[in-house]
């Protein structure tokens, strides 16, 4: 290894180490004391329940582990938004698993809890995955009820999705292993089958205290809505069990009998490992995000046998397009080339920038993949579209619109990996969150913002200085430098992958070496849902 490669590897390994340390803290949920209280009641934690439920040695793709990261400090935080969720294998079947974490504010729903649960349901609906709810929640977090209860994308949307999934024929199984209160009581009852754990599980619209206050009735929780009540009197629940483990075993038996539905038919052959070592993904990306590099060095370490058939190889070189296989799955790859390239006319093009020709090429390639029903993988390291009179006169907006149109109307699954920069309209054109990727993951090196930190900070500084001068205040060079640093630090803190993952702009932050696994599992999930919508781009700029 040369000095630069060592530097790159050190930076990436440090970033991965930071990610794992933060994830380790998140996995503690509400802390050791809360975890101990759960175990004293003979219950498993949310993560223990998932580990017991999924098949041994099978992958579990967690979604939203960093949701609400570093948020709600006034309430003591909300690790993983109080919900552990993701795609795992139960009795050999890919399922979406959603588990309330009762150690975090008794599993109460914060605003990001609602957003995360809706995202998990969205993934299940798009990919026709059976859903398993492991319910243990006190309901809406009352101090923030106005931000989680009444709006379209709030708490109530969960039950609307329950009904829609049922109509779509998607199996939903709910295991009530703790509290299930108020409006939340509708979730298990709107599922196909309901399981309860005796002594711990309870379902009621109003708990004993509220019942006493409302109608003066004295009743304990078990009599009001325990497992015996709902399996022997109300008929609301279908099964009752003594322990979490017995309950989870029954879920496995139910899932093992679900019939296979139609598939999308995406092509897959026997997987072949990349010819170049995946471990090198820790060292090929420059530690300085402004430095150029060859995106092919990354692609060749992700795709099977390092084989990448480039489309229009000598045209529109600032975007790489081509066909490959990832873990045996046929894919079309659209990736930003980060090294400086030269067109046939001798014009230099900066890496990471989308030019007229590259936008035109990528749009055409996306249409080809839709024609052939090949899933698309976007590898983002983009600083935006080329600006200036030359590009404007050449119609960069028209060509950019063509690419955005193709991405927007694509009907094959889109999977996005944000490797480095993801700035401005480049984020949109390369299938950012607003363009409905089935899954979107970020490397620890990702930066997501409307523009780069330096440019944004200088622009914001100019606005702030002009405003102060308009009020008659003079700004010294030292004060201007202090303001610039203050603005830059704040802006840069908002571009990190943690800031994005906390708000669910990305589904998770992943180790680069896990990219193949995440893409493969994503396509396998997508293969459960046939592509039924015809590809139509409407009015197309030419």
C-alpha cells in the first residue's frame, strides 16, 4: 500500500469504528437499568425477541437503527426511535419485523417513531413482505402528541396501512408481548392473527386508571384486557402463551405455512465473489471528499467476478452506466465517475458533476433497464449539475429534466447507495430519497446537503453580513471569520450521514464491505413483488 491508500483506509476504519460504537450505545435502548427491569419480568428485549425469531445464521437487514439519533435531548433521547425493525428470515421466509422497544419510554411513540414505523410498512407494501409486529408499547408520547397524532403521516396512518396491506393479501401477524393501549390497540386487531403472552400482554382502549377516572369502575389490567380475557371472553386474540419464547415459536410455525406468491422474475444465477477484494473498499475512497478517484475501483469490488459491461463507455463519461451482477442478481448500475475525464472533443469534465451528455446517457440507460426488467443500483458521489453559460446554452436543464423524468417514472426497483457527496439536484437525479428508492443506504463517508459546506457557508455569511450592515452594524475581519466558522460548523453537522439517518433520509448507515449483502437482500425482497405498472415517461424533453 502507498501512503495515500493507508491514509484512506485509516480514515474509513475510524469512521466505521465510530459508527459501531454509536450503534452499540443505541442497542442498549433505554439503558442497563431499563434492560434489567425487562428481564426481571421474564421478558425478552426487543432485539432478543428478533434474534430468537429469525433463522439461525441468517442475515438481518436493520432499517432505521440511527433513527432519532441525537434528537429529543429534552426528553432523554429516543434510541432507534423506540422501535427495532428490519428484514429477516423466519422459517426460511423473508419478513418485515417491527418490534417496540419497551426500554425506551415504555415503547411510547415519538414523531420519529411514527415516521420509522410507516417506513417499515412502506417497505413491506412495496415488496409484498409478510409483517410481524412484536407489540410492547404505551402508545403516543403525550408531551409531543401534536406532532404524532393528527396529521396524514402520523400515528393513524399505521392502521390505514394495516387495512391496505390486508386488502393486498400481505400477511400480518401481531404478538402482544406487553402493553398495547388506546389507538395502538387497533394494530394487532387489524392484523390477520393475534398472539398474546399471559401476565405481560394486554390490549385495551383505556387502562385501569383511565377507566376509573372515566366511569368509576375498579378493574385490574389482566381482567380488563389480558391474554385470558381476549382469548376466552372477547375473542379478540387467537392464541395465548406463558412465555415470549413460546409465543415466538408459534409465529415461526405460522410463517412456515404461508404459500408462495408470484415473483417479479428478476434474473439470478449462481453468485461469484468479486475478483478484486471487497476489503479494499475501506481504502479506495479518498479521505478528502473533494479529491478525485476512479469509481470503477469501487464497482469492481462490489460486482460478481469484477465484471462490469459499460454502456456508452466513451460518451458522457462523468456518469458510469452498465450491466453487472451482484450476488448473482442482474443489475443495471448508474454511478458518478469521480475522476476528471476528457470528452472526444478534448473538453475536460470534473468528476462528480453531471454534464449534458452524461445526463442524456443515464436517462437512456434507465429506460433500457426498465425495458429489460433489470433492477437499478445508483452509486452516488455527486456534487451537482454543471453550471455556467456554456452548459445553460447547451440545455443542461433540459437534459437534467430528462434524467429526473426517467428516474421518477422507473418501475423496476431502485436501490441507492450514497458513497460520498450527495449535493443539490444531483441527489435528485441519482435517485435520492424523494424519488422512492426501494432501499437507500449510506456509507459513513456520505455527505447530504443542498450544496457543499464551503460554498453554503460563504453564501450564508454574505447574507448575514449584508443584513447586519443594513442595520448599521460594521463587521470586523475577526468577527467575519468567527461568523464563518460558526456557520460552517453548523452546516457541516447537518451534512453527516448520522443527521440524515436520524431523520430517515437514508434507511441505514452501512460498512462499505457490506454493500453487496445489502443490495442482494434488497433485490431479493423486491423480487417478491411483480412489476405490474407499465413504464411510461409522459412528455419527455428531447
